[in-house]
């Protein structure tokens, strides 16, 4: 069952962490290692990470020039059914004492795991996601910088910081196929991908902004903003798949480096 | 020699024209027809129009709710060497009397044809364009809604209202190949297209806005805003081509329906 939850961390040091995404990633693996080094190694080695991490703006946001509030809000989502329970267990055990972001100690002040606590938190079973109502229009808001790795032959590392409808749908479908026990049969997934290439069209965007974002060891060009993608295909199966992918986006995020803070996505 | 010039039209009727792009297109062909019906028919039949048209916001802009000023500024560019002279001749001959936009009569108040008169006006010989300095970064501002026709097999009309670097470069190259007497040899153009596909990357955008735009008989999704596209290729020939295309964008515009007001583009 995919989970999304927020960790409110507080520090006596008001300076905000310098590389929040990178540090959060480090913290995640440090915690997992304390719990089960074998699990941590397996997750670390996985080419597709079964979790996402993002650092949210604390509300109210820190005053300009006045330094930070000493509060950091981490959003964590888990896409692997075996990850949520153990992770929460070790968080609650270790968190009261000390968690480290970079070289600053933090204390876990609060865990928010339900939509009542925050619109960024919640959980849905794979069955519930698979039963999402069919849609004709995919509506998403990209809340942290989002980018697609669109590398080219000859070891060319290339990035696409634009809400390309096909790249959005492909990213979600491929994550669903990888993580969901209710994935589509191979032939159906291939057919969906073809339809996405032919029949999706961007029919609106708003608040589209460009931002260089730090993730892992590099900087990436990214976009934030809201989009509406229309599906010209009349097949109910396709519209059902789009409904699933829109609901799943809340947990999986979109694009590259979702385990480092990029691509946090909300159905809208 | 490509020309860009502005026609300041005034009317005693302060209402702004309802479909300015469409009406401007009609006016253009009406004028051409008065001059030379054969030329008008040939231009009308051309699959790629050797001109662009756009309606600019008059400055100062009309007061909100106060109706229009009765002034319309048309920007015309010509990409065919045989078009500018005759067009200006008939404009000056007919314009003092009456030009029709939709069903409203207008009078030609002023022609602005030099950059001293407006940053949207000017002319460059094909030789001057072909000698544009090489660049590594393509910087363009899309001033009117811009969209790419990205139709798909099976008669699927699809549009891409995003500043995709490859689509931008392809649009400019294909227009240059069609209209310029100094076009690249076929094999070089094909090689350039491959490089554009592999080595262009969007490294910044700003003020990106979505807008539905009326052009010809339909509505099209479009974007306006500024972009910066970086070329990872070290070939001087490629950078020379990019320099040419950036300079040429001022006259050719980018994307679909440039003869109806879309895709007005400024090097920036």
C-alpha cells in the first residue's frame, strides 16, 4: 500500500539545511541501515527507488533574511509494501533522540500521515488506486522542480524541463509497472504507451516556472506549475489507465530524481 | 531580402477588430489581388506562405473597458524577394483611401520599416543573415502565441504548445530551407537536424504563459515567453547555423500559423 507522510523536524539551529534533498536522502538510508542493513543495501542498489523524498516549505515560510525557523518538513512516500512499517518504527525509535540532516541534529517533532493533517499526506491500497475513476483529462500540479531524463545515443546526458504530455504519462506508467503488484500486462502497457504518444495533447498550463534544482550530486533544470492534458482516445481502458496514473502520481511523483526532492506531483 | 514592417491603421470606429489575425490575412490577400491577381493566387496556393502577419498591441494599450483606440498595428514580414516592393506600392496607393479589416474601414496612417522606428521592424539581406555570428545559445522571445503542429499518423491533428528546443530549431531550419536562396545543401540540413535532435537542451525559460489563440478558422493552444536553448555540439558549422536561424527568426517566426498572427518571435 503506497503511503505519503510528513516528518516535521526541528533543530535548535535556525539555519536551513544547505542541501535539503541530498541530506534527506542520506537520512533516509541512515535510518534504514540502523533497522536492517540488508534492506538498506537492497533499496540503495535498486535502479528504481521504491520511495520518494521532498522537502516542503514550512508554513509559515521563514522570514526573508531572518534565517530559518529551525523547522524542516520532509515528505516521504513509500511504493514498496515492506518499507512503510519498518521505516516508521525506526523513525519513532530514533527520532525523539536525534536525526541528522547534513551535520545538523534534528528532532522528530511530528508525523503527519493523513489527508486531515496535510493535503500532502495519505495512503491508498493498490486496489483502491487501480479502481480510480476513468478520466479524459489528466490534471497535475508539479510542486517541486520536475525534469525528465531524455538522454540520447552516444552517452549524451540530456534533460527536458517541460511538461511534455507523453513524458509525463510514460514516467507514471513505467513507475506503476515497476512498483505495483497490479501492473498492466506487458502487451496492454505497450499499447497504452502507443496511445499516449498519439493521443495526448497539452490543453492548458499555468504558473509554469523554470528553476535549477540541486539533486544528488548535480544541478538539474526543472519546471513547476499546473497542467491539463487531454486524451483524444475514446477507449475506456485508456481512460481508466489515466485515472489510475493520476491518482498514483501523488505517491510516485513524476520524472527524474524523485528520491532527491524533484518531481513532487499532486493531482489537481 | 527579408523585410519586417509595421502598418499603423486608424479607424473612426474605436471598437477593436474581432478577429484581427484572420482579418489581417484577408486584407493582405485583398491588397495583393488588386496589384496582381496571379501573384495573389500563387501566394495563396503556396503550402508555405512567404510572409508572416501579426497584430501588435498598440502603445499605449487601449484603456480597460473603454473600448479600443481605433488604432491597429499590423506587423508584416516578407520572405520572398518579389513581395515587399509590390506590396508597399499597393499599400501606399490604396491605404490613404481605405483598407478593410473584417467589415471596418481603416486608413493607413504610418508605415514603420526601420529598427529606429520600432524594434519589430527592419530588414537584412540573405547574405547578411547567412553571415550572422555563430552562437552556442539560442535566445528567443515568443511574443504572440506559438504552437507546433505535431500531427500523428491516422489523421490525428495534434499540437504542442511548449518551447521544445528541437521543434523550434526544426521549424526555423525548414523555413530557411524553403525561403532562402542561401539554403544549406540537403545533406548538411539533414545533419543539422540530427544534431538539433541530439544536442539541444532547454536551459532556461521565463514568463511562459499559455493562451488559446484564434488563427484562420480554428483555435490553437499556444505559449508566449522567453527561452534559452544550449547547444552541446562543438562544431562551428552547427553554431553558425544556430546564429543564422536566431537572426532569421525575426522574419520567419516559429511554428504554425505565422501567416495568421501566431509565432511572432524576437531574438533576445
